[in-house]
C-alpha cells in the first residue's frame, strides 16, 4: 500500500503527481518491477523533483525581493541605484519561466506514464489500486506583473 501522507516537503510537483496518479512520486517506482513503466515512473519522479526545486528557488527569490521592498517602504533601508531590484525582478522572471517549463515537462511525463500504464493495464487486466490515473489538475500560474522601464 502506498503511503497517503505527503512527504514533509511536498512541493507543487509532488502534489501534482499525487493528485493525478494517486501516489507520491517516490512511491511510483515501487509499483513496477521493470520495463517502460519503471523508466517513466523514474522520469515522473525526476520531473516532480525538478519542479519542486525550481518552485523553491522562485519562492525564495520572490520573498527576498519582498523583504527588500518592505524594509525600503518602512524606511529601514534605501534602495541603491545599481538596479538591485531590477536584477531581482529579472531573476524572478527567469525563475517563473523555468517553473512554467517545469510544469509543462511534468505534465508531459505524467501523460506518458498514464498512457503506458493504461495500455499495459488494458492488456493485462485490472489496475493496481495505488496507480489509478485521474484527470490532470490545472495549475494556476501566478499573474505576471508588467514592469515599466
């Protein structure tokens, strides 16, 4: 039986896999002994970890920029003219784009996993209870803020 409780640091990639496939990414590999299903389970696990990592970087960069702005708004610090916030904004934009790409890659890996496991299950009989495919959830991306230059 697959553990229904989330791992301690379940990010959006891990959550997406769990909501879609009914198992946490790390547990997918234990559902298959060998073959393309195991390869795709590993691919899904890797893609989920990548999305979780990029999301963590994005969140950290956004929180750091928010901290700088909060201190500046409170008058506790000054914003220098070297473009610190402009550089942070560019970094956040890049991380947001990488996050969007990681979401797309994970969706593709999940779809491939579902296709392979569904075709094998159709040929061999009933599905395993821990790997029941469900419709892919929609992830709402944060709105992009237009910056003036």
